[in-house]
């Protein structure tokens, strides 16, 4: 190809021979028409195979290629074009925008990259710029051939180089540096001449940079290449990364007298410095992404395991202990579902900040996934070290978090595995810490436990029980028993508390204590509770329709149910399906559930109360026992815990607690239900106090519906075959 004349002004548009390649006929025509209107000589090729045929017979100034073509892709066309017509510039016009594709295209020689769909004006401007660049390249090649051995050519290349070009004397002092040093590092050429190059080296690279040029076998054909950090002018902290290529030269190589470049007769080393800061930063970011969680900036699972593996090796060699903690946030899912994922992300960042404040230097906190964290405590002396850190973590998260206008509370359950007692391998320690954490969850959350061997057995049994529980929901193995709530003055059954049982095919009848903690832990409690409520609404609803219109159904609700954002609507939907009157339903929740998030729970309870549902506080006196929340909430009933009722028999202090609770309920005009009544003495005592209703083994344990049907309407209730 004949080079374009270098006398043309840079802004002057010139007609060029352009090859347009695309497998989309409409886009091909559109692009061709746009370029033709600009006066260019355009040749169309529909697909890569057609382009290869055209390249054999014609030469072009510029080729515009799509990357994705079914027969021969754009990369193959670029390769053929580079071999056949090295002078032809290439612009990629493609919908492929991935970093890998763009990088590969640019490495293959593409001068620019336009993403589909393109803006016509932007495309024409890019074509003009690339043609100008090709023109300059061809001009440069033309000049190079004419001035190859002249010093004028060398000066031109050096001063227009994108890299810093420098020369050093035998002591390492600058005797020449091109003007690029000013734009890249901020130094004037004059202030560097005569100064040792180590004065612009970052302190961390002084030793490596100083001795770089002393190695053997360094020559122009075998230069020394290394990456170092150079200081920018005016700040020792601001550094940029450079790739240095340098080699020794002979003094006779250069002219002895030059007015522009002082001391060049003393030059002993010639080199270039290419700014690779952006590449290094990109590599650092990619490396950070590979080993860190971008939301919390904490090490991720891979980096945690790597550090744990090293810590185990060190602990084994020095015969020390280390601890692995598995942390799981309590109530995070409820907050995330209620306030949205953006607020959930803010909460995780706030939690991370608090956790980091509790750590020692050398500890590693990582985000393992979701709302789970792991913590490595290397070189601990005893269990007490891990215990103290656990307490600090729990205390740090007990204070409320402010998310916008919302004040939320989270807790943390922590499982701890100590090396080497709880395992001597990385996977063992993480797994056992996880097992210990689940035992904390099963015992009420917001605490810590150390792993013990008995937990492994429990865990195996738990996995089998979890499998059976999932099958039980599908096989309809759940049963609902009812315990009567009896009026203390009339001996009539006025209410029934629904209690779940599991008819296990192998273990027989299981009670709630045997499987409800597992249901809570595995998030099966929602399905289980819905099934129990369905059965209870069906049974009790039928008895209400049969004439017991005032019969009340009492059901216990788990914290996960109450905390769910759709708790109220889900409950009311179930009642509507069974045509169950809301005024005959009483839901029982504990004080601890209320106090975890008083604002949101009270709002839900008020909604239910407005719809006619009754609210009862179960196990009253065993939790927070705050008179403030009783006053604020629409509570109808207090249930006295059976542990206080038992104290009546022995005359212990618990009897005084019963007196106080009943007196308080009378003052607040609340109904009282005493649980765990077993003897005549207890019943008489409660009647004298004015306790409205009682339940317990005095009137019999919870029974299936067939037995309950026999006593409804009978007086006294105790007379009915219990």
C-alpha cells in the first residue's frame, strides 16, 4: 500500500479504502452507507469467510470487523489481515464487551473497539482518528527508513516515546532523561541530571533496584528487566509502578559532544521505564476479588482456609493451640426480608465493623457466606482466651443497629473448635465449629459453645431426624393433641391448647421437645406450624359449629413465625380457608420474642387484635417481665409458668410470685391461665387468688381429638375418663 502523504493536515478528512465485515446484512448495509456518505471507498463482506476472499484480491487502509461470526470469527480475520496487509488498521465493531474479548482484540492489533449498538457520530469520529493514526504510523515508518542511522531520528523517538528513556553513568547518576519523566513523575529533566537514580526509587525497592545492573551477562541483547516503584515529585508516599529495561553501553556508541544532553559522553547504561501502574492496580484488584468479600472487604472462604492451614502448621511445630470460631447472625434473615437486601448489606457492613473492633492483631475474620462468619485465633494459651473473645463479640452485637429510620437488633451464635482437641486438620476444625454453633442455635441462640465429641454423635442423629422430619411433613405423620383449659369456678372446658406430636414410624410418639428445636434450626418450623394450625382449625372449628360457639383455640407460635414479614397475612389466610372465627383464636408468644424487636412485634400484634384475635403471653415471669411492654401491647391473657405453680405445693417463694402475677393481672384487667396444675392444693390456692382458668395434669394431659370430643360440655371436666 502507498503511504498517505504526511503533508496532510491532521484535521483533513481523506477518502480511504475500508473493508466492512459483519454477518448481519442490515448492520452491514447501514455501516457501509454511513461510511460511503463520508466519501470513503467501502467494500462489504458478509461474514468472515467472505472477508478472507476479499483480502486476497484487494488492499485496504482500514478494516471494521465483528468478532462473533458463525463461519470464521473476527479474530481469525484479524490474523489473516495482519499477515497479508500489515499496514491495514483494524477497528472492532462488536456486541461482545467482556474484558477478555476486548483485551484479546487489542493484543491482536485492533486500534480501537466500538460496542454495538453504536452512535453514528462517535463511529465516524473513531474512524477518522484511526485513519489519522494509521497515517501517522505509515509516516513514521517512512521517516524511519530514511533516518534509521541518524541521531536526529533517535532524538525524535526518545522524546515522543510513551516511556521514560534514560541514561546513567557508571556510578548510577542520570546523565540523560527524556521529557516524559515530567508528565509521569512530575520531575523536570534538569533537576534529575547528576543525581543518583536511587533518589526516585521507593524505599521498599532500594536494594533490588540498586543491585539490578550489577548482574552478569547483561547486554543489549540480554537486558535486565524488573518492576519497581518510583516516587512522584513532592510526595514520598505517592508511587507509581514501572517496568524497567536497562543494559550497559559503550561510551564510543554515542557522540562525545552534544549541547542538549549533558554528560552523555559518560553514559554507561541505557534504559527505558514503562508505566505499568494501571496494570498492577488491575492485577491487585483481581487478586483482591479472588480472596476477599467485596461487600465487607473481609477475607473470603478461600483466603481464610489458606491462613488456617498455615496457622495449623505453625501451631503443630510450636506445640501451641489455636481456635476456629463459626459465627452465625441471629434474626438477620428476618431483617433482610423485611427491610430489603440493601439494608441487609448495610447491616452486614456494620456488623463487620463491630466485630473487627474486638479482635487482636493477627486474628483473621472472614465472611464465610451469607450471614455466616469465621474467625481464626492463632496462638492462644487456653480455652479462656477464646471464651473472652466470644463474650466480647456477643456484647458488641447486642447494642441496636441504626439502619436509616429503623433500629434493629441482631445476636450471634458462636461455635468454637480448639486445635488439636477438636480436630487437627483445617476441614475438621471448621466443621466442628459449625456443629458447635448449631448446638447454640438449638439452645436458644445468642451464645457460644465449645465443640465436644458428644456433639458428633448428636449431629449424626440430628441429620437422620432432620431427614425423617422432612418426610413426616410429606407423609402426614404429625398429630395434634389438645389440653383443656378449664374455668376454675364452673369446671367447664373453655379452651383447648393445641400441642403437636409426631407419630414416628420407628420411634413411636415423639413429643415437641424431641423435634421442635430441630424444626426451628432447619427452618422447617414454618411448614410444621402451618400444618398444626390447619389441623387444629379444622377440629376446633367443627366443634364450634356443633354448638360450642365460645370454645377458644390456643396455639403456640415460634419466634421465626412471628418475626416473618408476612406473619399477619399468612395467619389470617389460614383462618379464612377454614372459616375459623378470629375471635375464637388465641395465639401464645413468649416475652423474649416480644422484647427482641418490640416495635415491629407490637405492630403485628395490634393488627391481629384489631381483627379479633386474642393475644396471650406464655411462660410469663420467666423472661424479661417488663411491665412497660404489657402496658403498650394489646394483651388479653397471662399464662403463669408451671415452675411457679409447683412452688405452691412446697410453700416456696414461687408461690409469692404467683400472688404477684395474679394481682397484677387483675389490676390490668387481664385473664389468667395457670399451667401445670396437678393437685387439689394447687387448684384451691389458685381459686382463692381469683385465677380464672387452669390447665395441667389435674384435668389430664393433652389428648387426641377423639378423647376431647367426649368431655366438651361435660361438668366437671375431670370426670371424663382422664
